[in-house]
């Protein structure tokens, strides 16, 4: 098994559909996501073949990996695992007349899996990075019920209860309770 296989469109043109697989090592710094504490090597396998359009190639594959994310509330790293299947259509990058940033228009939802290439070779690592990127949630939580850090002393409330518990929330609930009771009385009368 190759260390970091590269999908070569020229080989597909010459020999037909190709299969590639490998274990791709990526560093968390390859992705600009602070949420990612670390990630183990990504298992990835793909099948690549020509698409219907000139210069189009279709890549279908699956990937799986494990890693650790930083919780958005308590900042502790916690383990996560992901396996996903993906489908990408590579098309030649349209040649612009000038060098201004030409917007590539996405006309319908079917085009969402389209990526434009300028080189006829795609490292498996690029696809692996993309899958890890997609798997990281916007707001990772170690637990839905994570209590987070105390804003006053920074204690992790999942592990310790500090002494700076503020009574504010209790008062609010008390006020709300009073309003509810009054509403109930009005309804009764
Ligand atoms: Zn947490
Ligand atoms: Zn505290």
C-alpha cells in the first residue's frame, strides 16, 4: 500500500477506473480549526472514474478516523470518531478571460459536490483533510449537559463546585414564579 496515493486523471484516461486506498497521516495544524486537539491517521479508500462531461472525474469513497476535540464549554479534550462516505465530481477550473476572481456559479443543488481542479492529480491527503474538516462540529461538546467553566474563577464545573455560585439565576426564577402565580390567580377569578 502506498504511503500517500495520488489520484491520477491521466491514468484513468488510459486504463479506466482506478481504486486507491491508504492511511493518511494529517496534523491538526493542517486544518485551521482550534476545536481539533489531535487526529489519528485517516483510513481512506476511493474509486475514481471518468464522468459524463469532458474533463470530469467522479470520485466516490469512504473515510474513517478517530481524534480528540476541545469542548466548546469546558475546553477539555474528548474523544470522537467519524466514518463517512463521500462523492466528489472534479471538473476542470473554467478559464477566465481576465485574471479577476471569477465567481463560479453554482446553479443547482446537484452541483454542491463539484470541485474545480487545475492539476490533473489529487492527493488522497486532500480528500482526507476535507472529510476531517467536514466532521468537526461548529460547537463541539463533551456532553450535552457539560457545565462549562466558572466565569469567575475558571473552575471546571463538571469536576468541582467552586464557591462563587451567584444567586442571580435563583432570583430570576423566583420572579418568574411570582408572575406565574399571579397569572394563575387572574385566570381563576
Ligand atoms: Zn465540556
Ligand atoms: Zn468559580
